[in-house]
C-alpha cells in the first residue's frame, strides 16, 4: 500500500556528485518505504529555469500563468510530500532550482494573494524535507544568514504548512572525509525511512 506520492526535486548536473548520491539514496529509500516517487531531476529533464518577459508580465494572470509550466504544476499539485535535494552554491539554491520555484510556485499554485498577503495553497503537501550540502562550515553559513535554510524552512514551508519538516545539511563538504559523507548518507537513509 502506497504511503502517498512524493515529488523529489533534484538539482545537480553531475551524475557522479555526492549530491546525486544523496538524490539516489532519497529516491531508493522512499520507494522501499512504500512511497510513490515522482523523481524530478531538473538537469536530466532539461528544465528551463529562465522566467521569460512574457511569463513575468503574466505572472499574476491565472490560469494563463500556468500554461508554460503546466506539466510541472500538475506534478506539484499531485504531491503529498516534497523532498528537495540540492547543493548550496554561493549561499543559495542552484539556479535551476531557484528557476523552478520562480516559474512553478506561482500565484494560485503555491499561494494565493488575499488583500496583498500570501496565503498557502499547497496544504496538501503534508511532509517537506531538504537534503543539502554546503562547501563551507555551519559558522560561515550562519554569518551569511544561511539563506537556503531560511528559504526552505520559511518560504517553502509557508506555502505548504506541512506537519513534518526536515532540513538535513552536511556542512564543510569541501573538507568532508569519506566517513563523514557515509555518515550523512546513513542519516539521510534513516530520515527517509521515517518520512
């Protein structure tokens, strides 16, 4: 029996990367646990992250705003859970993931504007997780404000309002030993088994 449908958003261009190893671990563990997994590897799918002039001008015009990304909107709307797997680059999301959020998390998709205020519209997503790596230390990320952590735990969380939220981060990836990476893979496996 399926636990539900989980959309896994992965954002790393290199198949041999540790980020892609995390992606594979997430997908395999969730499937073994009983989730129906929609594996959305943004690079493999050739997702175009660029918000065009026409899209920006029609951003608030629903439902026309959905047309350029209708297939991705349908996948988000079909999800009961969302797991984002990405490296932190320059204290932010990879451009392809940021572009996905810009182009797909639209008015009347991820949120509704009510009297100028953002109201959540993805409340069917009951579980949210991010699995990520940082090149630098946690202290360095904190000194920079740790934007990706706040974007996931505040902005993405706000439009979903899930009852379960996990942010799994391996800091200091540039100096991580094989043992440290293996321990993080094990942690991710345990978290996805309990997701």
